[in-house]
């Protein structure tokens, strides 16, 4: 079966269409000879007997009403039915009309009619050879005078009727098959033409040649064509951005290298560009750190393309410890920024510690770049939030932040967010950015299970009840304090009145 499937996959659409048509014809022929042919035989036989019954009924009625009359009913009648009266006493036949019947046939009829018990009976006679006459279908009906009316119909009429019926069925099916084939051929043609256009379009793109794809359809092929055009536009855009990024990175790398070179040569010549030897070396170290940071970002981004999820299934990484390590090393960059931590206990993520540390470092570093005075980190089940109070992100840029080579608002090609996107995607998480009322939130999360959702809703209700209790207690304290203030004021007024009197 597998070999047959592999063999069929090598067919073109036209060849597949021909195979389908041949298969349909084969199945129909098998059905015709296996199931339909016996059904046709049974139908034609029943139809022949029905014709005999119809003619015989009228003849029985006529003979019973006029027993002495002999009707002139000949074989030249349109129905081809021959009637004969059989005398059961003399065992003689009287054929009505000018037709003749074979003697072997009549002997067979005598034998069958001798056992006839009811008023009517159906029989058939098959001739041994052509010289013995033709085969017959016949029925016998008992008359009022005790004689039998036997009505014969040569099987040539049955054969003719069956042949006509089979021919009609075959002709209808052939016409239907031809129409179906033409419709399928036309349909396959409408598939092949746009598919060839898409293939030629892709080949021209691969060869970096100008290409236009004119496929206007609303079905799945049209969707594929639209997707291919969108892919080409996106590739061109990424290529332009990549070239621009390479130019900017080259410039960013060139600047610290040139500074390090010039300061080093000046120091070698005994000249201190920044006043003193110590300050000049600090400048060299600063630019070396910048250069190291950019190179490490490029290496990390490239390494993410080969990173795979090789960790044990389940969540086994304590994220609180990872966040603490990151904040310990980064909060000294801008001491004026306040860090708030809202971390649920025992929250674990799936993945490697080094990879998640890179994620947190890049998100916090990005927040440090834009924050005014506050960065808030929240850790909940399956969710990490990094919020800063910097300026809001333009709506048209929110969906592009995590794309590689995307330029930031400060004009730099930051690679940190694209690294974040790759790592969280590998471990089955998602990352998105959103503007809050007066801050920006970067959210790393995964879809919660039903139990986790219920637990989170339960914790939320508990938090709301806690806040409600705290609010009530605060109001109670305010009322008590106000009562005390009123009591003191009232006491003071009373003392003042006593003193005045």
C-alpha cells in the first residue's frame, strides 16, 4: 500500500485525473457485472411476467364472459404474447390465432400443468438448441369451465428488453462519465495554470530576477499566492533591514575600534588624550566593553538559531533566583532607578538557567534604557512581567519589536528583544509588549492549565478580599481617629467655655 501511495505521488494532476476516471470506470464495470446485471435480469423477468399478466387478465375476462367465442388474437399483436387454451381432460392445446408452438415446449407445459394446484402459475421453458425452438416464459390461469388459459411470451422479447435497458444505463453512465471527465479536466486546468504561475514566480525570485504574480482567486490557491507575495515583500524588507543593520553594526564596531586604536597609539607616543593616563585608559576600557557587548549579542543571536529544548519535561527552574542574580548585576547601571519586586514563591519555569537569565537580562536592560525612575518585576504562575515607567510605544511598532533587525526608537538595531523572542519560543512560551496607562509592560507567559486558571482566580479573589478587609480596617481607623479628633475638639470647647465663665 505504501509503495502504491508513493507511486501515485509521482503523478501529475492530469495523470491523477486520468487515474481517477479509469478507476471510476473500472468500479462501475465491476458493479455492473457483479450487482447490476443480476438485478436487471430479475427486473426484466418480472416486467415480462407483468406484460403476460396484463394481457392474460383481459383474455380470461373475455373467455369467461363468452365461453363459446374464439377470439382472433394473433402473434402479430404488439405485445408478442401467444394464448392457448389447454383442455385438462384431453390434454390438447387450442392455440388462439395463427401462431404455432413447438412440440417439445407443449410437452413441457403438459408436465408442469399436471402439478398445477392454484388458479394461476408461472413457468419458463428453455430450449435445448435453436432447432428446438425459442425459450419461453408462460403463465397459466384457470377458466370458469375448468380449462386453462396458457399465455406464452418468447424470451427474445425479454432479451431485447434487457439489452435495451442495459444499453440505456451504459449510455447514460458513459455520458455522465464524459461530462464528469470534462468538468474535472477543466477544474484541473484551473488548478494547474495558477500553480505553474506560482512555481515560475518562485523560480524567478530564487534567481533574483524581476517577477510579478497575477493570480486573482479567493480559494486556497489564491491564499497561497497572497502568502507567497507577502513572503516576498517580507523577505525584501528583511534584506533591506539586514543590510542597513550590517552597515550600522559595522559603524558601531568601527567607532570603538578606532577610539581604542587612536588612544592606544597616543599613549604609546606618551600623549594622554583624556588628560591623564588613568582617564585615557578608562576610555579604552569603556569602548572595549561596548565592543564586547555588541559582539556577545551577535554571537548569542546566532547561537539561538541552533538552540534546542533539551531540558527535562516539566517546570524545574526556580525563577526567583534567576531574577535576583540579574538585578544584582544590572541595578548598579542606573542607581537612580527604583526596582520593585512582586514575586510569588515557588514559581518555576521550563528551560535552562543560562537561557532564561539572558531573557531577564535583556528585558531589564531594555527597561533600564527607557525607564524614568521605576522598574517593576512581577512573577506569577507561568508569567513574568517587566514594567517600566518610560514613554509609551507607538502602536504600529508594538507588533514589530521582537523581529530581528528591527530598529528601536533610539535609532539603534537592538538585538536583545529578538533574542528574547527566540528563547521563549523554544521553551514553549510567548512574549508580547503592551502600553499601560503610564508605563510599558513586557510580558513573558504560557497558556495556563484549567487547574492553574482556577488557582489563579482563587488567589485573585483572596487578594481582592484582603484588599477589601484592609480598606474596611482603614476606614474604621479613620472613623475612630475622626471620633477622637471630634472628642478632643469638643472637650477643648467645653474647657474653653468653663474658663471663660
